[in-house]
């Protein structure tokens, strides 16, 4: 067997490449690890993959992940796709969706002010090959926010656009293809600022000082929008601690739910009260419209000192329009009594389970409908760390067919015919089996020799094979095979290299000698 050594130089200018070597075949990837404290039982949890976009928390607790980006995980913690390099800047609202009948990925790409929670950028749509096929932007000169990108009927999208009047928030519906504004609503035209949870005489740095256009008084802070089948909108105003149903025909407020000044359109049962919420969604309603259900993420906190409850909760609320009352249909309290001062979302799954992303608290949970915790994990951090966050998180089905070829590395030694082969395919969801071959060049003819196969094991699969010691040049190739035994892709051929262990940080600038090819 001929083992080749190659020059290896790790550039000190690219610390993300000096990875933690989770994967031999992709040492350039350093995804966050899920710290799973309640393991998923496949018989109880909903089928699907987990979509998050972890990023470092805020000082003084901030650290990691080394590569903040959108990620797809299995609920056993195995990585499916790292979006590093695919989506730049701060990412949010990462999940599958449907556009023009095709299942796609969508995500916000831009910048975010940690102090005020203001985001500027645009929304991307990726196909099943993880190629960007559309950047959704308005024709207007204003940048859209990352708070919302709700695709409606596969054709249009609800977005939020921050305006300064000295400060206002506008919610637009855009045509995805053209960027044309289909509907526009401005909070200042319909909602009185004097009833904000943060009136002008009680400003703090978390909602704007009002001294500049960037630091304007954010009395409303729109952070989610949904649309029902009647064409009306559900608007969440975090700094108003209230939800608003807005007429899609006139823009007028149909009703207000919540608020801290007694101006709610409903009597809200004490067990159903919420504050500083995120991610309000229409769920369903009775045929006569008298009973309506909504979901939301109840932060119950705006800062370490501004709280209405010690911990955050996922919520399903029942609105009785005949009686004018609201009660809690279901409440999903945070495990470990997590308090998320910012961010978060609640997703009702097809099997009636509920998936909750705890925002600033850096965790995700799947509940049974009755509140039993079926799965719980922290995003690359310990319980209560608040050091890694994700604006929203989802559990949804997805089929990925990466355009890039599988990555393979083969490690051997002069002392043995054993070769350790490691293979991965970033974003692939269909491979169930890997086949491995040696390709030997005999004159002008390449001879293919089967070495073995292995069932897929998570993101990276490892197999140890025996090779011939004939001294002929050969290269290793891996083939990805699906459950129907169809070959999906083939890796590029690689030579067997010496089985040196990954470099430590102290060794990362050293170079190994090149063995001259014979």
C-alpha cells in the first residue's frame, strides 16, 4: 500500500477553519452541539428535523457558537446541514416553506442591534440543493426587518419594515416575485402610543431613548404578523404587551388582546395573561367564528428586572367572541424555569405536539399536547447559560438534495493495510448506505474494486477496510445510496493519506514534509 503525505498548513488568519474536528471529512465545519437533557422517543415525538440559527448571546455571558449560522439537526443531536458560508451575517427565521408549489428553505440575512433588537437586511429563498434562488426585497428604499417573513399562499410574504416618525413600525405584504407592496399598515396611524408598556416618561435603553433616529422610542415593537383565511392580520406588539387583529380591507383595528393599561377588547383570565410576547399565530376557529384559537410565545419578561412571571411559556389561547373572554387552552412552561427576555416562538405540530424555541434562553423543547416534555436540548450551552441564542426554531419535514458532492477522507499507515474512511454529505437527507471502492489506474484503464459498505451513521460515517498492498496507485471513492438502492451521488476520488491525528492549536501553523511520488 502506498501512503502519501501532503503539505498541511492551517492559516492563522482563519480561526473558523481551525475547527474542533467533530468531522474528519469536514474539518472546516464547527457546528454547535445540542446538549440534550431529555432524549426524544421516536414513538412519541413528531417526525421532522430541527431548524435553528444559533448565534452568540449578549455580553457578559456571550460565547460561541464558533460558527453562527442556520443549522438543521435531527432530534438525536446529529447534524444534517451546516449553513456556514451559505447565508452571511446574522440569520433568523430559518425554516422550510412553500413557494409556487415547491418546498424551499427561507431565512433572513442581515444585521441585528443587540441593544434594541432592530434588524436590517433581506430574506433569502434556497432550493432543495441549498442554492439561493431568490432574494426578497421591497421596491421601496427601506430595508426590511428580520422579525417576520410569513409566506402566504406560496405567492406573497408578510414582512416588517421599521420607519422613524420619530419612530414607527410598518407591516407590509410583498409579492415575492416582484417585491411589489400589496398591503401596508402603520402602527402609529391606528394604535395610540400613550398606552405603550413603555410610555415616554419611563424610557430605558431597551426600547430607545428617543434621542436619534437609530435610538428612537420604540413604543410598539412589532415582532410577528400572521394572516387568516378571511384576509385579516394578527399583529404582535411586544412593547405594547398586546396583540391586534387588523382588517385586511380597511387597516382598522378589529380588536386588541392584552395590554397593561386595561384597554383590552377582552376580559383576559389571569391564567391566560401574557406580556412582551413573540410569534403570535392564528390556529383555528369554530364554523360560526365565535370561538378562535391563537398560539404565542409568552416571554413574560423584557429585562432581568421587568417581568410579569418568573419564567417564560408557550401558550395556546381560546378567544370567545360571544362572551368577550380569553382563557388559556394550554400552557407549556419552560423546563428549568427558563426566562427568555427576548426572542422565542411556539409551533403547534401536526400530531398536536408543541415545539417551543426559548429564544434568549438558548434551548428547544417538544411537548406532548398535555404538557409532558418529550424532548429538551440546549444550543451548545449548559442549562441557564443564556450564552447561545436562536431567534426562532422549528421542527418540520425537509428533503435535502445537495448540489455539492460528498466529502471523503481516507487515512492509513505504512505498517498496515487497514484504511479508515470517513464520509459525509452536508445537507443530505436521503442516503441510507455508503459503498466504498478503490480505483486503481492500470495504464489507461481505471479499475474499480469494491472495498465494503456501511449503513449511514449520522452526519459522518466511518468504516475500516483492508486494502491490497500491491503497491499500485489507487484512490478511494464513496457512493451514496438511498433506501431504494439508487446511487444518489459519488464523491471525488481521494488518495489514502497518513493517519496523523488532527492538529492541535499549537501545531496548526506547522507543515509536514511532502513524500515524493514514486
